[in-house]
């Protein structure tokens, strides 16, 4: 027997790869083709895209040139009928399906308010529903295979909130692919292998170019590293299942030590991929440092909402609850509170006009009494836990203005406590 043939582990196997017209999907297809595998190229691009390279037909030509057999199929994985038709064509052409690679994915790294529902539906429809649907339709055929595998190109389920806060919809959709691995691996344990693969570093693809501009390429590895890692996984027995794998780790286990050959620009610092250890802010800094222009840059700190006034606002809500014309008539004073500490700010209490008012900011009338104190002590005082007199005597409360009106304020606090507000 030809010794070379012994190492062609995917020879004669049929792979159904979604999104295989370009990028990582095509790289996996070509790797399998060199073994003499059959490849179903299931993707939407039948005509040349103005911005993206390749079609299902050009990919098919490359697969054939590499030594494999190709079946290009126009497939939108959101369309059950189109998937079903492609699956049937694969069965009719190659006699079965041994491996499914769920590679097709949509991405929009935008926040909740900036993401149109059309984009949300697209990401959930392709990443989550499309992966689930394609798997569902192909699993019956995989169960007839001697080497059945599903490989989803999706990340480990890292629940650190930093991977949600800037692009919740995308993370939900991408993690949906990973949850398919989690569930199906256990559901079909012993019958077929279901695993996930994710790159340790950014991979040079059309999508990455859109996210980081031309300057990002030199910080990436080529798609070949994902193809080699996928090949190693797909060569394992069906008992190897339920794993969330990273390309570099897989290849290190295969004995690979030098990864420079995979770099677009050998020797250049590499950009870690999403969902692993680095945070989005670190990724942005690294991209910008080496000339890229990240499309997913988190909003600057200056746009963050101001800290909540929490307990102070709650206290003033309680104060408003006991205001009345009688209180105003018996007090006839305007108070200003200059608060320091955790919830610093200026607040007012007008007990001179109408039914009274209270809120944040300066009073509309000149204050008769100005009180300065820590925001924490202010809350304690109005909650009845700190006597105003004791606060004043101990230096926690400074009062300027009419002391008689300051004393009257203590009666309002007493009324608040009686009302249990």
C-alpha cells in the first residue's frame, strides 16, 4: 500500500462546510482536499462580491486543483429548504456526509442601542439558528458514518461581562454556536464527535480587514493555522467530543513548536482574538499601536453615564413625600446642601413657596441656610441615625445662615421618620 495514502486521514470523506467560499472555511476545504476528500461548498456567494474575494465556484476550482472533489451549492443557512436541497445533492453525489464544519457567521460589534434589529436577526439567524438547523438536518447522515464529526468555529464560553458589554447581540449569537456544541456533544456522545475551535490570535480574513482596516493584517496569522488545527481534530475518533479548543493548543499537542510560518508578517506582534484572556480595551490599544483602526473601539470613558446618586436621590424622594403646604407655612425657609464624599453634589429644599419642592442643583431662590456635610452622614441624619445637633457639635455638619431655620429642619426629619419613609 502507498505509504503516503496512510497519512491521508480524510481521503474519501465528505465534508459539508458552510461559508466555504473564502477565509477559514475555504482553508479547511483545501486542507481536506489535499487528502483527496469530497467537499460540499455551502455558501451564498455565487457571483463575485464587490468587496469580498471568491465565490462558491472559484473555491470549488481550488478544491479540485488541490486534489479533492467539489460540490458548490448556493446556500443561505437561514433557509431550511436550501440546506435540505444541498444535503440531498451531497448524498446523491458522494453517497453520504461524514463531517460538518459550521463556519458561516455574521458579525456586528455594536452596542445594544446602535444595533438595528435587522442586524440582530441576521446574527442570530446565521450564527445560532443556522448552525443549529444545519446540524439538525445533517446529523441523521453523520450517524451512518464511520468517522462522524461536527466542528463549530466558535469560542469557549467565557462569561466575563467585558465580552458582552460592547456587543451583546454578537456575543449572544456567537455563544449560541458554542452552546450547540455543549448540548449536542452530550446528546450524541458515543455516536458522533461535536467540538468547537477558536483561534488564539486574529486571523487574516475579509471580516478582520473590515474590523481593523489594512493595518491589522500584519498583526494576524493566516487561515492555514485554523485549517491545520481543524484537520487534527477531524482526524480523531468520534469519542473525542465536547471540547472547546484553541488552534495553537491543538497544534502544540501535535508537536508543532514554531508558529512563525503561520504569521502574515513573521516576527510582528500578534493580536489576541476575542473571548480569550485579553480585554477589548487591550485589543484596541494593540491594534492602534501597530497602525490598525479598530471598528469595535469601546466608547471613551467621557461618554459613560454619570455615577448614580442612588441613596441621596432616595432620601430626597422621601423628603418630597412629606412636603405639604402646612410644612411650608410653618417653616418659610430655603435650604441648600453641599454634599461631599461618594455621592457629592448640590441639592436644595424649598420650604418657602407653594407646597414645597426638593431636588438636585441650586434652589431658584437664595438659600437661607447652607449645610455642608458628607453624603453618607446626610443620609444617616435624615434616616434618624445621626442627630443634627450631634453632627454639628462634632464638626460633621457645617451650617451657614439662619440657625433658627436650621433647627426647624429637624422637625421635618422627625416627621419623615414617623412616616417611615
